[in-house]
């Protein structure tokens, strides 16, 4: 089976969606699918750089420009402009040359543009949020029209969570073929011995520092956590400097580290005891399937988690210390409780590590491969 996997953004992209695309494409190829990954190239870099992998057999790179045609691409201001439409035009040419059995797209505008083309193979759309709910109010009506057309025109839809699937179905009706498939993790073969006796000194957050991620709430909660030491990994320099200006005068010690490659994140998680998911109850959090949740589990960390529906799809009541999203005091209480019960934290971490075996990228790829094959077969 031959799949053209299209992502009209620059790769490598160290943010979560770029990491997810890299893992998804590489794991599908490793599972035996012939994958052509079409993307906007970054000079001198591989799309798999953020995950520290070499391309497996069966994965081919198809770099496509989003810029203006030659020679306008070298002349200001055209050289500074890019468009998904240019990418879509060039992608249609590649479709004609490569004859894939199916298209796989996780970009709404690109999916919408492709629906207008003739003689396309079946297109599978991967949804990671409901854009009609998450874009700015001025764009919602236009976005809803686009999203509705993609949901109706795609041969099949893959959703990152049941919450995403339910909301899309409520807005546009259930798609004819649907797979709910969360993100995954690369398993760690072995963990070092964690310092569980001092678990409150080894607390970590690893992820982006956007507002809806709740990092500000974690920093505020630190004021009520004397004796704790919390490391926050993943911020841009401006975000880190802003948070440093908000540091409480007392409470936990806080360490800020910039974004780093996925393998380095896993090294830090492997020696941490408690990991935090402090998401706020914003629309973006409603549809998330955080890669860091599965990384926390695979690293054997106990988890302190915002009580949100997508998290409850993965974790049961006893699998995390839950707190009310957006409530700083509730977050501090949950962390304090976990930090004072290191034996309980150790047991939770060991159980979550065992659970993570069901959420590897390899397991995800096997399910996705079968779903794509069924979609291709049903479209013939």
C-alpha cells in the first residue's frame, strides 16, 4: 500500500504537531506502508530531526515549496510570501506522478483545497481539534464551512480523541468511516532508579508554554509548595523571561529550560518522579491528545493532571492526582498530596509505565495501517 502523507508546513518543526507528523509517518513506514511525506522543506534538515530518527525503509521525502513560482520566489516582496494554495497545486502534480492508493492530510485548509481536484485517490483527514471552536471569532463562520466540507468529502476521518470526534459529529454529522486514535510514545527499554524518597524534589513539566497549557498556573501554584523543586522544559526565551518575572518570593524552587529534542526530553523524564499536566479549561484543551501524557507514562512518572475529558479517556480515577483545571489552589493541593506520599507516587509511576505499552507509536501505526487499508478497499 502506498500513501501520500501531506503536511504543508516546514519540517522539521519542533512543536507538537511537527513531532507528531514525524512519528506518524515514520511509524507507518516501519509498519510496512510505503509512505511519501510531502512537506515544506527546511534547508539542510531532515523532517525527523526533532525525534532523533533516521528514515526507515519505505519512507520517502517529497519536499514541496509553498512559495511563488520561479523567478518571483527570489524577488521581494514575493520571496517573503507563501501560501498553502501553492503547496496544494504542486501536491496535485505529485499525486499524478506517484499514484498513491490514498492521501493522508492533517491540515484543514489543505484538505479543503484538495477536495476540489479531480481523480484523486481517497483522502483521509486527521483531526486534532475542532477549528470552528478554536479559531478567533471573526473566522469561525468561514472555518465552519470549510470544516463541514472536509468532513463530508473525506473518505475517512481519524480523530485524536473521542472528545474531538463527538464535537465534529455534533456540528457536521458523523463521518462514514471514523477511527479515534490518540497520539503515542516511543517506549524506553530501561529506566534508571528514580529518587522516589525525594519525589517532591523531582517534579517536571515538559511541553509548550502557551496559555492554555496552564504553565502560568503551575508557576503560581509553586508559591504554596515550599520544599518542592519543579523543572519546566519547553519554553521559548521570551516566554521563559516572562515567567521568571512572575516567580513567587517563596515556595518551590523553579528551573526553566528551553525546548529540546524529544530524546532529550525523555532523558529528563526518566529521572523525574512526578510529572504535571496543568492544562486550563480552554477550547484547545477540550480536543488535546498530549504527547507528553504518553511520555510521562512511558517514563514511569506519577502524574498530576487537570481533570479534562481527553485525559479521562486515557487515565482512570486512580491513575493520576486530579485537580480542577484553571484552579491554582487545587493544582497546588494535588501536587502537595502527591509529594507527601512518595510510595504512592512510585506505585502509580510503575503502573502507568506498564499501561504505556498500549500507546506506542508502533501500536498506533498498526491500527492506522489497517484502517487505511479498509478505507482504500471500500473506495474501490
